[in-house]
């Protein structure tokens, strides 16, 4: 638990230090994570943990070797630190007892929620750099100071947050803020990651959280609709506050009370009519919201769809592939400058695709080690309940965003990825019994939050 607390503090600090992207902060993440890994490995962890750490460490070592071979040892950072941070965070959360897993989940969701709250206010009030202008649109960027990385953090925090008890007011607050912040980043890759990851979330849990997430999405759309222009948008701030208040304050469902068959029949008839009226009202409201959103979001959507960045990514990917072909086995070395011809420039520092980045810079050896690491992580994942299922969904989102940007270069996100990977698994030696029955209770506060994924 002590080491989990150390990694937790490191993860929070790195998030609020621009993602630990710059050398000094990345080096701190590297040093602390190595110390935590050494302590855990000394305690003889289970074989699946060893497999994940061994393969990721081998990839990091190869990354370091290629950096030294190119005469640029500093190029090992920041991605190398992110790799080691992933391993340290994975070990820290994998062996946690059940009650501490709840706290670990709440922590990462809280980091996302605080970041989202600050970013939403900054976006509506035009505060740089917590929000940043791009293509004449103000996009939420948080303390990470990069909208796509902020989107990756919030996609992961949102999905893992769905594994918490959705009747808890604090959980509703955090989930709603994460959903709103995710939309306000206007990051297409992060939204895609969340959509792909949500497939892993149990359907029953999606129903429990549907209203909270929907309110967060609507709040985020209000921010997006007013993201054009330099002026502050206080009405968008009000919309976010109203959505969050409704999400938090809406009443809980009352439990069923035994009654006579005649009373039950009459109540069912009344409930049926109310449900029909409610569905009709919702249908009309949905059409109205869709039309209004289409009109309000027309400018942001046009600018995001018609971005030159999509074409630039194509040039970057092509240039990275050419780099790989020049040295297919060992790669060209970490983070070599990419050269191409495009309307917005002729070079880039990153390929905006971490898989392609590893292939180009580490060659087939680096790519093989990355694939092997992924296989070991997948083999360790256990969807025993809602908590592990939602953590697995967050891990899927983390993997997806890596294919569309260089988010893994932020060491803080490496820590977040390893943190949720550990929450998506259960240690073979921790003496834990999977909770797979409806209504199982958390050891921390008695709230029902671990439910069979098939419920």
C-alpha cells in the first residue's frame, strides 16, 4: 500500500506538471518507478506480473540502447520514462487488497475530474494554457497543456469511473465532469478510444451511469458550441454547472415495496402510461436537442472535420514508415525528426502514432517487444466484476489513443495506463477471491459497487 501511495502521488504530481513531458520531470518519474519496481520484484511477485514487467523493461532497455547508439542518450526520455512508469504503476495496483482498489479507482477518477473542472472553466473563460486555441477553436487542455493528451486522460478516467457505485454523489460528480471535459477537448482520438472502450463495460453498469454521462456530454457540447472566438462564454459555464448539479442532485431510485396483486396491477398500468408519456417527451426533446446541437455545433464540427491535421498525420505516418524502411531491424533511434512536404510545414518531432513510432525508432525488435508486452498485459487482465471490466475498458481506450497521437510520451499518462492495467487484473498470489455475485459489498464503505459483469 505504501508503494501504491508513492506512485499515486507521483501520478498526480506528474499530471499537474505538464504530464512530466520535459526531461527533469520525466527523469523523476523514471527514478521513482525504478525504485518501486525493485522493491516489488524483491518481494517475488506472481509470474504474470513478472512477464509484464520483464517485457516492458526489455522494451525500455532496447529504447535506451538505440538512444546511446545514436549518440543521443537523452532521447530515451520521455517515452522510456513512460514505459518504466507503466510497469511501476502496474505493480503498485495489481497486488492491492479489495478495499484499496476502490480508493485507487477513486484516485485516478478524481485526478481526471479535477483536471476537467479546471479545464472547463479555462475553456469557457479563455484561460491559457489550461485551454488552448487551435483552428480558431478553444479546446480544453488542462495542466497537461495538450488537448489530445487531456482527452486521453479523461477517456481513461471516465471509463474506469464507471466501475464505481453510481448512486454515490461524489462518483456522479466526477463521472459527469470527466465526460464533459472529454467532449470539450474536441480530441477525435480520445473520443474514439472512449467509444471503443465502452464496449467492454457491462451493459447493466452502462444503464446505471447513462444519465450522468449524458448530462456530462451535453455540458461538454455546450462548451464546444461556444468554443469559437476570443470572448469568454459565461453561459457555457452556467450550462456546465447546471448539468453537474442535476447529475449530482437527482434522486436515487427507491427500492420496491411488497403490495397486493390488485395494487401491483394498478401500479403497473399507471407506470406503463407514465413510461409511454415519458418516452414521447424524451423523443421530442431528443429531436429538439439534435436540431439545436446541429445548428450550434456547425462551425466547430466543420473546423474539426476539415482539419489539415488529418492530412498532416498522413504525411507523418508516411515519413515514419520511410524511416523504418531505412533500418527495418534495429530502427533509426528514438524520436528522430520526420521530414516531409505538407501545407502546414515540412517536419515533425513525433509521428502521432506510438506503435509506428516504436516500429520506426526501434525497428522490428522494438515492435516485437511492444507486441509481446501487450500480449502479457492482456493475459493478466481478469474481468471478474464491474470494477475490473471498467478498468479493462479504460485500458482499451489507452491502447486506442496510442494509435492516433503521441500521448504515451507524457510520462504521467504512462503511469495512468499502468495504474488502470493493474486495476484490470488480480494477483495470483494476493489471496483475493473474485467478487462475482450481484450485490457484493465494498470493504471500504459498504456501498454496492462490485457486480457480476454479466448482470
